[in-house]
C-alpha cells in the first residue's frame, strides 16, 4: 500500500535512475491491420475540423493622447438581448466606458464580476472581468477602453471578446490541410442557425450566407505581421463554389511557422439587426521536402515472415526525422482477381541506401497475405507519409508497384502455417527484447500523467486514492504535440518493469500515441485497459486556438484544435482504441463550470473539454459518462474531476498492472 513516505522514496529512487540511465530512442512498432479498417484511415477533409462559435474577437491597439492617456474606441453590433464581453490582454485596462445604441452611457458596475480564463490543465489562469447584460437593447454599441500603456509593436495590446446568446453561429474550417511551404492556405467560413441545426461530422448545416454583408480574413504570420484578405463567394480566388454561402480566402504560405487565420463575418439578421462573428484557425506551415521515385522494392528472406518494403525516395530534407506512414496492400487471388490484404504503417524514417538517394522502409507480415489468400504481384494503394507533429502529408501515391527480390515468395507462402487469427506480431511487428526484468527498474506501476501546460501533476495530491504503486510523470508548463508528449511519457516509462497510464486531459491522447506507435513496458501489461483517461479532448477543443491570446499561457498545440485532432485521430488503430477506458464530466444544475470560457466553448462542457469532442470511437466509455458536477480543473464552479476519489479508486482497480 502506498503511503506518503513510500511515495517520496519512490520519487527519490526515480530521480537517481533518471540521473544514471541514458535513454535510447523509443522503438517504433510496425503497425498493420485488416482491410476492414481501411475506411477508418482515410485522410480527413478540412470540414472534419470545423469549429462553431457565437463570439467575436476584436484586436485592441491603444493610442496615446496629448495628455499622456492611453485609449481605444470601437463600435460593435449586438444582436441578442443577453450578451457578454470581456478583455484579454498583455496590457491591463484601467476602465471601460460603454454607450448603448440610443447613445446612453451604461453603468457597468452592476454588470461586472471577476472571472478567470484557465490556460493549463491544473488551474493556472488569467484573471479578468466579465460583463453580462440581460434584457438589453440590440443594435450598435460604442466602447472606449482606457489603458495604462502600449506594447509599441505590431502585436495588439489586448483583445475584446464579445459573445451573443443568439442562434446566429459562425462555422469555419481550414481551406486545406496541405500547409506545406509555398502552398495556398486559408480559411472557409459561413453562418448558420444553431437553433435549427447542429454540426454533424463533415456534413455542414444549411447556411445563411445571404445574410452576410462583409467577410474578411485576418492572418497573423509567424513574423507577427498581419495580412488582411477579402473573403469571397465567387468560385475563384480560393473559393470552391460560387454563391454557396461559404466564403473563402487564401494566401501563399511563404514563411514556415505557426499562422493564425481569423474569419471576420458581418451581416444583418432577418429583422435588420446587425451582427458580428469571428472564428480562428491556427495551423503550422512546414518545409520538409519529400518526393518519391514511384516504386518500391520488397525483400523476401526464407527465415522471416516479414517482407521489408523499401519505398525509393528521390529527394528529401536531411533534417526530416521520424515520419508517420500508411498504405493499403493489395494482391491477387487464385483467379487473378485483385484482393485487399491489409494496411501497413507506423513511424519510420528516410534512410540512406547504396544506389539510392534514400529509402523509407515499411514492413509486410506475410501472414496477412496468407490470411487473405493472396498472391503477388503486390501493389500499394493510398500511400502517404506525414510529419508526426502536425500530420501534414509530405508525400503520397495513389498506386505504387512493388518489385519483389530475394527468396521465392510462392515457396515461402506455401511453407507457412495456416493463419487462423491475427497475432500481436502481425499487428505490431516483432517485439524487441527490451529490459523486462532488471534490478534497476521500478516495479509494475500506474503512471499518472498531467495534461497540457500543467503547473503540477494533479494526481499527486490524491495519491491515497491509489493502493498500487504509482509514479507521477511531470513535464511541466510545456506545450507539446501528442507525438512529442508521448516521447517524454515513453522515456519516463522506461524506468518501470511494466505500467498502465492514467491520463488527465492531453495525457490521454499522448498515452494513446505512445501505445499506438512505440514499444514500451506498457505492452507487457496484461490488463484489459492499458490507458485510463479523464477529461481528454479526443476530438479537440473549440478553445484550443485561444491559447495564444491568453497572457502567461502556453502556445497553441494544434493537436488540441478540432482540425489537428481530426488528423491525429485518423492515425489511431482500432486495436489501440479498444485498450482505452475513458471518462468525462460536465457542469450541473445549469451552473457553468466557467462562465468566461463558456463564451467560446460548445455546450455542454467541463470548462475545457466539450462533450461533443469527449468521446473516442472504438474505446470503452465509463458507464457514468458524463458525470455531472465535476469540472476540468480547480477554481471552477464544481470540484476538479481529478479530485474525484470514487473515480480514482475505479482507475486504481482497473489500472493496477498485472502480467
């Protein structure tokens, strides 16, 4: 049984181990699966990453008057009787002056309340003021914000956030997921009536494009420079179809780095009331050139069931490290009919090879060929290679022939035993002989992981909820992709004989990335569930792109946006999902977890993770999802979900490792 003293001793031991053990790179798995999973690995369309909002974000740039005061003026429309506004910024405001549509000054003292915007998974937050109005006039308001100074740069001093309790909703998505250097990139946006329609996958609801009077795209480049482009619905200049109500704009991405594209939509409602909505999409532009020769070579050996397939590369970026591969494998049956065999993939790299610029090696287990009753020639279909952090396709081929060399494959197939079931080796490749038992390793344990930008591991204070050995992973105040996060988890896990992972928020997807892509001592654990998560935004979070707007917060992690999550989920195998047990929570009795965050989140939510994004298809949901009265983190209206002793006891029962 763990106690505080034994926990301290274990942490000390772990510190000593970390000081003496030199970690080697994690070993990638050679992933594969049956043809029935082809459809789940189709690369998503940008529509799959659509976000919906009822708020508007307006940049604040203070001016300095002759008397030394700093101020900013703006007119903005309000289309609902109930609405709210707040201010987020590096330069704190001194005061606000608001004038209603009739020119009357509004007394703000009765409308304001303290508010916080959390920017981590353990409660670190930005403090501000939220102003709420009910039964107010609709129309055009004027606001003056008095500031204390200015940043004296191209960056805004702050942001005014306005949210209407209105069915007029903005929907946006990236124009393309191909955000390689020198490609045309941009955003697509429209408005719709959320009281009549909801967002359902890639099926966009009927829009109200005829009500739009102005549409602009504001792009903040990696340099901080801002570019404005008119959005159009004319079927040209980045717009796919004229007069369909979807407004588009693009720019050529000539600088690598992270971009923020904001759609600015103005219009009038049926009764003539003006409205304003904005929506942000954050994406990275990368410069990792990779081009393929157009064929592959498969090497067959008599003493192995695996065929190594080298994809020939004619050009690549030498700084390109690991990449994520996927391809369908097809062959022919005894009648000459083409048949699907399996999909193959996983993390791999471009390697030099004599006679070639480079090769990318994949692996085909011939037991898949036997199971499909197939014979050569083999071809690859829908082949693609993605970068691991942003899931941008670097190179692809719809069809590629494989030239087989070496041992006679027909003889090899005839000598193999009949395949009756799919094995781990067929799914994952040959398990490496890593240290399963060593005097230097810590005993089988639960590894408890925090999430995004956390200032602490939230499970530490609840260690008494766990009766088995537990280790606390800490990579604090970091903003890492799921892939980069998984590498840190894997290194930490290499200190244990075996382990399962209990992950809060992003800790869940990071653990899944580790289990799906790399060998670790988690693979020798015989538990039904290897990953147990609470509050994980599997499908992303509408508020993730706001991270870069919050003073003191971490940078945006694109895997946590709906666009990034759509691409990441595409790479997670069904067999891995079946090893995940997940739970999520929500507010209770109409008492919101966080009123400020609720300005931008899809409802209901836990103050960070929205229910619409909290489910992981193919995984195992907790029977009490969504558990009401628990919020994502501390300092919200209800207790933090990681402090739920009953839940943690359940995680303990399900997660204590056994062989």
